[in-house]
C-alpha cells in the first residue's frame, strides 16, 4: 500500500458506533437541548426508526469525543436507554468545530 493510499484511508469518513459515556458536549455549545414537544417527537422517531443521521464528533484527549452537532439526538437516545450511538469522527480545530456546529444548527432551524 502506498503512503497516499494509506493517508486516503485514514482521512475517509465512516460511521461507527461509540458508547454514550465516551461523548462530551461541545464546551462552547450556545444552543440548549430541551425536553419539549420536539424532543418527545424525536424520541418517538428514534424509537420507531433508530438514529438515521449520525452525530458529528471530534476526538479529544483521554479517548473521549466532543459532540460538534446533533446534541439533541444524543440526548434523546440517552433518554431511550441507548448505550451506543452512530457517529462520524472528524479531526477539526476549535474554530472549525464552532463553524460546523453553528452551521448544522442553522440548517436544522431552516428545516423546521
């Protein structure tokens, strides 16, 4: 295998399952997760169909992962007793993480 192929494989995104206890909220997350009607509907959907869109996370020290987007799905899954959730791991800087988090929340608000 060439070095280029090895780097390409390492940078490929894929969905894996991670234990919920290994996830940490993004420390600068300005949006609140609420137990409201929308959360109840999200829980119903997850109960019926599972988690259709994975969480976006980034690795942080000590084997943990910081949630960049989809905090609500993690909360709903936790309330439903899930032990693991699907995630996409991205290596992002602090600034890129903030941009990605804000972008995903704005996109969600436009879809509602």
